[in-house]
C-alpha cells in the first residue's frame, strides 16, 4: 500500500502544479505576466504561453489517470481483505 499512497500524493501534486502552469500560461498569453525579471515569466517566454498551457493540461490529465489508478488499487486491496486504515467519513 506504500506505492498507492505515493501515487495519490503525486497525483495531487501534479494536478496542482499542472493547473498552476495552465494559469501562468494564460496569464502570459493575456499579458498579465510580462515582467522579464520574474523567473516564471522568463521561463515561459522561452517556451511560449501555448506550450505552457498544453504541458499544464497534459500534467493535469496524467494526474487524474494516476489518481484513478491509485483509487482502483486501493479498492482492489480492500476487496481482497488487506489490512488498510478505515475510509474517512464524508459529511
């Protein structure tokens, strides 16, 4: 179960950073991020706003796939009777 926990953490991190990259690319495209002294603006200027949005969306999609795979692994382990911590209650 160690790897499913790592996969879940990686999926959340990748989703957050992917969406931040999309937002940064859109900000650059619309001219909101144009200061050449900001390291993010300098990096995005080298690759382009469209490339940043494309890469961010790709990261977000991969994060969703990784999250679904970790949920499937957790569900299968619970069905097999593995000793897992109890599910949190949703309110």
